[in-house]
């Protein structure tokens, strides 16, 4: 029992903070009564004293960007070499940015996603997952895709809820990394979010040992904090680790042909969330 599967965090909907202990105790009793393997809460914040019946589980690094400053102030907080100069390079290269959720845009996004997940030795999400997101999220979902001379080279997918936008997925063709497409797309996301009265961009979680991704998010001037899940019973896995992170499994994901990778995705991905 997980709240909420495939979401980085999900705050319990409780009327008062003191209800957390009662809620946690109920979850523990249900876990034992229904013989669940485990129960996991993913609150963005929690009071350690009120949650003492649910011990800490895996931890991650969480980033968010406050959009209350002006666009100029936000831009000035970017890392000069890694972010600012790459955005300017992308603009000089005249990269285009398409926004939407059309079938063609989703296909181009997914093609880049397969390249990226294989490069990172990770199982890709099923194509049906993204189709369902488009169906049920509607206009709250947006794909931003960068092209050079019509060729898709990078893309990000974001979801909006009220005054917050969550960056969920990013992918790229490594042959074009020198053009700065990813910083360029994030800047477009920030500009558009600011214009539509969004207060914050949720940059999502990162594994604690993923120094490259953590540094990349830091360089956008984000605020960093630790995101810790609550789990009963506790597992012996290292924080942020799962059986899908084992080197032998990840190596298999990197060498499977596309049809086998997509088949594995459809069969296994529901067990990863």
C-alpha cells in the first residue's frame, strides 16, 4: 500500500496535525490485518513525534523553485556557465520549442525517453502510461519539445495542480547535449509558469547518490531539502535503493532490443512505483 504510486510525494489529507498518529496507527493495523507486504507514506513534510509509529524509510533529495521573484532575478540565480550560457547558446542555435500533448508530440517525446532510459540503464515507462496521463490530466499536462532543424533533440513533461507545476520527466538525444536544449526547455517552462500565475515549480526527487542530477537542479537556484518516506515494516535496502537498481538488472535493461524492452516495461513497471 503506497501513497501515491508513481508520485514523488503525497501529503495525507488530514483535518489536523494531531490526526497523523491516529491515521498511522490505523495503517499499521490494516497492514497486519490484510497481510500487506508493507505500507509506505510519502509526505513532503511530517512531524517526527506524530509519526513515531511509522519509522523512516528511503530518503531522497527534493528540489523546488520559488517563482515569486522577477524573471530577471530568477535568471540571475542560475549557474552562469552550466545554465545561463547554455540557454543563450540554444537561442543562438535557434532551437524551437513546441508545447502541447498531441499524439505526434507524445510519440517524439517517447522516442527520446527510450534513448535516455537505455542510456541510464533504466526500465522505460510503458507508452500506455503517458497516453493515460494525457487522457486524464488533459490541459494540465504539457510536453515541451526542442527541435533543431525539425529534429527532436530534448523534451520535458510537466503537470500542473492549482498554483504549482511539477516537472516529471525529461529526456534527450546525447548527440545534441552541447546545444543546451534541456536548460532551454526548463527556462521556457519557468517563463510560461510565471506568466500563468504559478507560484512554484516542483523539480521532483533525486536519489541521494545521483550527484549529477542533484547538481543540475541546484544550478537553477532551487531550494534543496531531504524527502523521507515512512514505511512499515522497514526494509533492509539502502536509502533510495530497490531490487530494480541492482547492476545486473540495469545492465540487462541497457542491452535488450526495443521490442523486448517495451514488453518488459509493460510487465514490470507497475511493480516499481
